[in-house]
């Protein structure tokens, strides 16, 4: 196995990673659609290797200053964090969408924290589990945590120990037109994971394209 | 004689995966590829494929928009749209256009079933 310093992904590996994220987010959107009974529209994912500060800057570009995020850390062969992010003003609408429209405002407010955590958990787990299954590895996923604040404070999370300054940054927009809800899913993967990821992606490519002898249907 | 299939996906890996399944099922078929809707229309005009397999989530026009265009240009061409996004609205739209919806990652049996139907349809149309 090569060292992390030589682990820049080549074109096909980046393609495979984008496809993998696409599979994961599509599954997650399907789960969310089942919860709210309304279509969830997704953008094409963007996958980039950039500096941690640059990632925070992109995440912070939103004109909306007050944001809510459901945040989960994943650990295993690859380590990083997954975030489901949307404007705080639409948070109650999302809760309403996943619960019942008949609930009173008091009930909705009371349920907010729990409903957001559960929604984030289903969406982010759906995405991460699909990715892990396709890579044939297990990821340990932390419990969801709700973060609130302006974009800078929200994303200026402490990097894990040994994490470098460069992160693999994956970003997808989602929207629910009928509810006027828009947000995004972001994955930040730490540099030390990249060498491991590269190996996993090569195996994934082999399975998908038939270069390897065995193929699961 | 084998047929000619058009494979459209912005992911090279996904196109390779379709190529692998196709090689196992119909080694005598010819494959032409495109990475987006505009390229697909150009390839369609130039190569005149018999069957098309399209990715749904692509930059620019998505696979369902492209499927509708292809169906308008070549009404008898069997078209499949592939996506991991199997939300009911997406599946319904595919059906309304007259395209088959296939779940990603694509499996050989799923592609086989679509292609068997496509061959029957092409034979009936005298292609």
C-alpha cells in the first residue's frame, strides 16, 4: 500500500467515487421520499480534493446565515464526517413534513430536535451504508448531533487528530419543491483515509468492470 | 446479426459496468457511448443505434429528458433509464415516456430482461 502523500486519486478513481456517492445519495433520497411522500430532487454530486479552510468557505457561501446541520462522524477504513444542512427557517417545515401536518406548533417545536436527528440519521446512514456496502467495508457511524449557528462557526469543527489540512469534499444539493425546502449533504473525508480509499476504489472498479474474477450480482 | 446499443452516462465507470454486462449477454452487439445528452443526440444521428440505455442523474439534461427526446426522434427505439434514485416520481416519469426503469447498480439479469424485451420489440417492428 502506498503512503498517503502519493494517494491523489486518478480520473477513473474520482469517477468511481462520484458514482459511489451518487448511489449513496440516491438511496438516501429514496428513504427521505418515503418519509415525506414527496419527491426529493438531487443535483449531480461534486467531488473535490481541497483545503479544509476552502471547504468551510464553500459551505459558508450560502447567503443564509442561520443554518441547522445534522452531523455524524464515520470511522473505519475511511474516516470523516457527514452533514445534512438546511436553513434554520425551514427546519420546522422539514419536521412537519416527516411527522404529521396535523400536529400543533407546540408539538412540532417539542419534536424538532428528535425529528431532525432521526431524519438526518436515516438520510446520512442510507448514504454512508450504501457507500460502505459497495466498498465491501464496514463503517462505524456515530449518533446524530444537531448543530446550529452561522456557517462559519458551524463548519469550523475541530479536525480529528492526525488529520491533514486537505480534505476530500463531496457536496450535493437536494430540494423538496412542494415544501420549499432546500439543503445539502456534504461529506468531508480526511487525508489519511485517502490511501485506503484509493485501494477500496480500485477494488470497486474491478468488481464493476469485470477486471476481477468474481462478481456479485 | 447483433444490434447496436447506445450507452449514455456521465460516469465512465458506469459505462464500463454496462459494457461488461453487455459483453457477457450479447458479445455480438455493437456499443456506442456518450457522456451527456448533447453527445447522445450526436451519436444517435451518426450511428443510428437500435436500443438506448441512459443514466438518469447527469449534468445538463437528465436521462428522462433525453429519453423523451430519443423517443420523439425514434419512436420505436427501446429505451431504458438507469438510476439508484428509484423514487416513485422518477419511475412514473420513465413509464410515462415509455422507457423501462432499471435500478443502479445494474445487474446482468435486469439488463438481460430489458434487452430480451427490446429484441422482441425490434423483431416485431421488422428491424
